[in-house]
């Protein structure tokens, strides 16, 4: 998950570098299509078939993940990198809420405090963006976090029923490629130049390798450890934003990011555990 965190941070860098050349939907398409080709080659080398009995599960994971990705990329283009990444990483908070609702568990006081801490951090993080008339991107970032939580829930379910991580990533990339490709038909398609091709190559490779690492971590790892290490992406993104774009965030934003990380980690620890379908 630490490897995935670093690679996802690098992916955010390539998205920002690609803004002068492409729209965020084009970046979603190229990221997904490159990933589709790469993961298919990996599946061929490992002799893993694309055939599956669980296409409905893959479809739900693909749709939720694709929309979350499109919203996330849009936020990266208009918000500071660390802010956009942190909003997307509210996913564990939403994942906790979804898990509690699905299994009809009761909210005890420590868990309620943890969730409140995380969403209190969201308010602090969004406060400076509201001052710059960026309410809509901030809200879209939150929606991307919610849909990412839905996608993570599906990844865990697919892993529990025995689907390999390469097949999970393959169908996600396929769904995202088709969806963003159709969307591109209704907009402007920009020409690919040598510099922009290098950016797309970096975007596709880092995103796909990060996706494989993350999917494997969620499939075989402890949810608490994996979910906690996922927040390393925020640290890497913050460092990249400072080093490459001189992004200076106010103290309230840093406190908000800390609250979101603390709330997410605590909520993962305090959420009641349930057996997987195999168990």
C-alpha cells in the first residue's frame, strides 16, 4: 500500500502536468486505456482468463470507480494537489458509514467521535476553497470520495469471492475506457505531441501499477493496516505540490488534513468486523 501511495501521488503529478494539453476526461481515457492494455498483457503472461462469473460485481465496481476517477481528476486540475487528494481520501470515512448501514450495526460513541473528527477536518479543509469560489470542486471531491468507498467495498467483495487483482483492474479499466471514450466524442479531442505523450505514458504506468498494488493490498491485507497506509498518498501529494508548484496551504487546511487522516484511521479501527463470504 505504501508503494501504491507513492505511485498515486505521482499519478496526481502527471494529471496536473497534462492539464495544458488535455481535458480531465481525456486524461481519464488515456489513463484507463493504457492501463487496460498493460494489465491485459500481465494477465496473458500469468495465464489468467478475462472470463468471469461475477460480471455484475465488476460492472458496479467499474461504474463507481470510473465516476470517482473522473471527479478526482477534475478536482486535481482546479484545486491544490494535496487538497484534491485529501478530499478523495475521505473514502474510508464513507466506507465506515456504508459498512455500518449494510450490516445494521449501532454507532457507539468512540466511532461517532472518529467520524465526526474526519468530517470536521473536511470543513476545515474546504474553508479556504470556499473563499476562492471553489465550492463546487470541493463538493465534487467529496462525492469522488464517497464513490471511491463504494468501489473499495466492491474490490473487497470481489477479492473475498476469489477474483484475482489483475482481473478486477482489467474490468475497471475497461469500464472507465469505454465510458470516458464515449464522453470524449461530445467534446474536443486534442492532438498528442511528443511532450504530452511522455506525460500520458507516465500517467498510465504509475496509475496502473498503483491500482495493481492497491487492489492486491485490499484483497489479501488487513483492512485496518491497508486503509491506514493508504493515507500516505496525501503526504506524497503534499510534498509534490510544495516542491513542484509552490502550493502553500493555510494552517486550517493542514489541520483539516490531519483530522481527516486521524478520523479515517480511527474509524477503520473501530468499525465492527464481519466475516467474509468464504469464512
